[in-house]
C-alpha cells in the first residue's frame, strides 16, 4: 500500500520509526517531512502535504503525527475529501477504518509509545471499510455537506 506521512518536531523520532516500520512491512512510503529536527517547525507545512497527497492518490492512506495529534487531525481534515481520525489505541484505529473509512490516522507522539504507534498503524493499514449501509449513508451525508453545505434532513 502507498502511505503518505507527515508530522512535526514533537513526533520527529516517531515519524522516523514509523517510516522504517512501514517500509519493512512492505508499504511504499512517501515521507513529506520533516526531514530534519527543528524545534520551531510548524505541522501544517508537512501534514497538509501528506493529506493532499492521499486525496490525490486514491487507495493510498496517510499517517500524520504531532505532540497530541489534535492539530494534525484538524489540518488533515481541512483537505477536501479527507477523513482523518485521531487515534490513541488499536480499537479506535480499527473503527476509524471499519466505520468511517478514514484515509488518514493522526497519532500523538507525546501521547503514545513508538510500539503503540506501530500497532495502531498496522491495524489502520490492515483494516478495510465495512461497507455497511449505515456507515455508507453517514459518510455520504458528510461528503454531501462538504460539497454543498447542505445539512442532512431531520428525521
């Protein structure tokens, strides 16, 4: 699988570990940076590039990283067509794929160990969307809102 990854200084070491891990697992990884540690770098520079690459590369997935993962998830979700999920355990990573068809996982480098991050990424990349009608319906509602701003009808 093709995977696009980006982060910031707060998760620089985790990013490097995940790149090596995913490549060892047989994935084709594009590292959007940072490529050197800079304590003053800004996550949108790297995260938005990773999320845009996922949006432009159907079938690929993304990993974004920061201190908490919150800002990175918010930034990735600003890219049209991207559903990014902040995850802090394997169950959330699985549900993000099965129920929400998330293409991007966001992980807090200061919130999780490297081993926890690897486990979440393995689950995220290895889990398919369920295609359950209720999940498809919900994703369609969000996608429609993204395109035209129309709210789904009230029940």
